[in-house]
């Protein structure tokens, strides 16, 4: 319910639902089991890959923190991969730039993969998509197998007709 739990490249296996009610789950490795996120999950330490083998539900109060510091998954940016089960998204997707990195136009970051999972829902809140410069921002694009962030030209338009998210209906 509070504090930080670090996964340091190992495996965490749970036989009952892992309920994150507060604090931060951070690190790289694999979690096997059902996860409910009402806290913060931050793959990497600071950047890395987190694999989840099981059902995942992110509630309205949950946050997925993704750090961007380059263009390669696991070493340049965070990635979370779901290998099986269902993925239910809600809450917040927060992006933070690290190591002075500023994405170039067209740079893309495959931050989530769904594998053979069934995805329902979309993130409701997007933080950090304004990159702090007036000429570029991030857009989020869902497809059947994952979620990709793409660097686009122009200022971020919040609340306008282009919310910077391309929803894709779950399969």
C-alpha cells in the first residue's frame, strides 16, 4: 500500500491476486500472476523491460510510468510486455524524459505489447506528452498487439478534436 518494491531482473510469482494499492512497483524482470494496479508501475530502474504473464487490470487510480531516454526498448525506453491473459486499461499513462533525451520527429516507442492477450479499455489520462518544446509532442496509437508512442510535429492539443490518442477497438 506504500513504499517502493524493486524487481531487480528476477521473477516474482504470485498465486493470489497481486493488488497494488499504493506506492511504486519498479524494475525489470517478470511477474507471473494476476495484477491489479491502483498505484504506480514503473518498468526499469530507471529504464528496462517488465514482462507480465497473467491478467492485468489498471484501475482509474493506477498509473503506468514510462521513461524515455533513447530509441531502443529496454536500454533507451521502458517497455511492458503481456504474454498471456487479459489486459484492462484505465487510469494514467505518464511519460518522463530522462538523460536529457528529446525525441526527434517520427521517433516511435513500442511501450506495450499485448501478445495474444485480449485488451479492453484505454488509458484515460496522458501526462508528459507535451515534450516541453513548442514544435513536437507525443501521440499514443493502439493496435491489436500493443501501444506505440510516436513523436509528432506541432504543439500538443489537449481537449481538441485530436486528443493525440488513436484508439483501436479490442479484438
